[in-house]
């Protein structure tokens, strides 16, 4: 077989050579040790947590080493491409602070190693495929789907490994004339790698996370170019990572099975592979067992879930760092005020086994993160999120931003600051009682307070209420109210002589708290009243008193 003539027959339009592309995309001028990493999503669906996890690892790895992080859109499968998916990917990654130095952007492309959409790099793939054909390392295969199915059935019946390899790859041996005849007849064909016939051998490689791996060599004649001329993921990935001078490929564990193919392609092309770093799979606890976090079953797998619930991007990033590097939490404990980007992330400390996604821990991390965000910024985030997600409360919140800021800031500067704000939808539910339009009684009156006492206590509180009281004077009025109605002024007095009292001052405070907030538990009641203002406080008490069967008077 004259492989040079075969290459010209299959790729007559290709005049470029790999050497020309090597010159066009030279080695990057970067400091010693700088890493070049990339994210290569396919525009076929939503962005999920695993994408963000890997994106964050790539971004940190590149930028902390003084390197380059780029975005490549791997859009070679037009049949599966979802309209608007590429734009959605860009928007989602931008929301979570993933910043690219090069690649596809909302306004076009940036960088000298493009195009960064694989659909625009067709000639490059054909050039390198032509070189492989010319060297006898690739060949055209005209087998139809029906023929491949029959071949597979025959192999399975004989209990052989299914696939195209060795003697089963019949079109390896087609003559140049036979190929020419089929090409001129416009028979569809793919270009396949001619795998080496050493299926029983293994190779060793150093994974940047998992250490030394020993894997079987690739024995299959995998497809390089499909019938439409577009490359498979494997071939495009190898060609582009070389020409874009990628030094480290950080990707999910699910790609480990493809590593032999990629190494075989680099070997066939005579190119050095990048350092592969295969991350652990994100897992979810289900009863006593763990399973892989599913894009179909688990809503928390989708980044849209975190947006819909109103998680702050900083909180999600912070949580991901806790599972990306085992020592991040220790570092955070020693650097409370530091920016998370100051943490010395490294792939060396990434987990090799399954990582448990813990929603409760995410909420705990989120509470800590939100506590460190100034109330004004938190208010802006909440209103923007509410508006963008179509929450009906959006206009109400935005109507008085200073009021919202005070609501969100309550109790955050105490000696033991409150940490009960985790994400947007939970925050809205939590602060709803500050707005008359959202207020509703969620808890019943205390069982140990006689129902007849409720309007009496509220009426007495309203009669003596002075909005100008400081916290001490205000609580002394509640003590006096409690004593006047048969309740102990101090809990310890009630504990010593329970037969002498109906209850204690805490029970009276709970009645007032429920009247004002609709709940038995809330932040500091005096501070709540200061935020509500005197008019709203009096109105709320009067309304609750009336609902409890008392005479209404807000005077």
C-alpha cells in the first residue's frame, strides 16, 4: 500500500502540514513550572456541579502557578448540541467567578491559540489525520452500522472482546484501488486509528492526582474522523491539547477508561502527552450507602439548582475548596479574613477516592461566608437574585434597601454572631415577618399560657410600650408586666416555686415575640422592634391582640 497516495486520495484539499500548525501555535512563553489548563465543555446540556468542581481545580492550578487557563467549546457533535447551551455555560461559569485568560467569551474569542470552538478547527484535524494515514497509522473504514452490529454479535457469540481490532478490522487491508473505487462511489467512511497488535501489554503513567497507574494499552481501531468529517472527542482532544500547549488536563474519573486511547493517539502522532489528573467522583449518601451524584436524579447536581435556591457564588466556591483540598478547612480556621484565592491549592492534595457531597456542610459553609459579606452587599445580592429568578418579593425588597440592610444585619455583630442565613430562598422565608405583606403567624401561642391571658398580656405591653426605651428599660417593663399577671419576673424564681406562678417572664416574652414575628424563635426582640419602627410594632401587637380576642387599641 502506498500510504502517501492514500492520504492524498482521502484529503486532496489539505495542503497544510502539522509542522505549519506547530509554527502557528508555538510553545508558550511562560515561567518555569507554569501550568496551562483548560475547560472543554460540550454545549449539549446544563452545567453541573462536577463541571464547576473541575473548572475550579483547573483555574486554581493555572493561576496559582502563573500559567494560563482557557475555555474551549467542544462542539463537534451538532446532533446533540442544545440551542443556547454555549451561552448558558459562559453565564454559569461567570456567575461562580471562573475567569478565563483565553478562549470563547460572550463577545467572541480571545487568545492566540484559537479558534477555541472545535467546529471551526476542522482543517487542523484533517491535517493531522492525513499525516497518520500517510504514515500507515490510520485508514478509511467503510463498514456500515449493520455490518458492525453483525460483527459484534459474532464476537459475543465466540465470547471475544467486541470491537474493531486485528483480524476483525477487515478494511485495514483494502487496496488503494478498492478504496478509490469506494470513495468515487461516494460510500460513507470513517477514519480509524490502526491500533498496534499488542493487546496483552500494559503501560505505566504518572497521574497528577492518583500517582502511578498501570493500564492496558489501547487495542481498538478507534474512530478519529466521523462520516461527516468531524473529529471524535478523542482525536480532537489530543490534537487541540497539543497545539494549545496544554500542560495539565484535570478531568473527572469517568475519563480514566479513555486514557489508553489518548496515550495511543499521542504516541501515533509522535507527541508528548500533558500530565493527566483524574479527580474523584462526587458522591451522595443514600441511606447507609453512597452513590455517584446523578445529573438526572439529583437536582443539586445542576448549577441551576444553586441559582434557583439563591446560594451566593462565594459560598459554593468556598464549599468546593473544602472538598478539593483536604487541608483547606485548617487553613480557613487560621485565616478567617483572607480571600479564598490566597489558599495554596494543589492537585497533590486532591482526593483519589469518592468525594461525599454534603448539603448540610454546604449550608454551614454558606452561613460562615454570608456572615463575612457586608449587609449592604448581601442586600444587593438578595434583591438581584430575587429579581432574576422571578421571585414575587423582589419589588418589595427593593423598595427600601436601607431597611433590608438593617434586617439582614441584625445580630451579626454580637459577641456570638448569629449564623442562620444560608441561601436566598431560606433568607426570604426567615425575614418575611419584617414585611407586613409577607407576615403570617406560624407558631401557636405557648401552651402553658392560658388563652385568656394572651390579649391581657399584649394589651398591657401595648399600654406601657415606649419605643425610646433602651434594651434594659424595655425588658424591665416586661418583667413588671409578667409580675402583674402572675408570672415570675425571673425563670429561676419559677423554677424554685412553680406552684406560685403561672409561668415566668420568658413565657410572656414568647407571647410578645409571636405577636410581632409569628414565631416562637427569632433574633433579639428589642432589635427587631427598633427595625420595625414604632408604628409597625404597635400595629402588629394590636392586630395580634384582636386576633386573640382582646380589645384592639394601638394608642
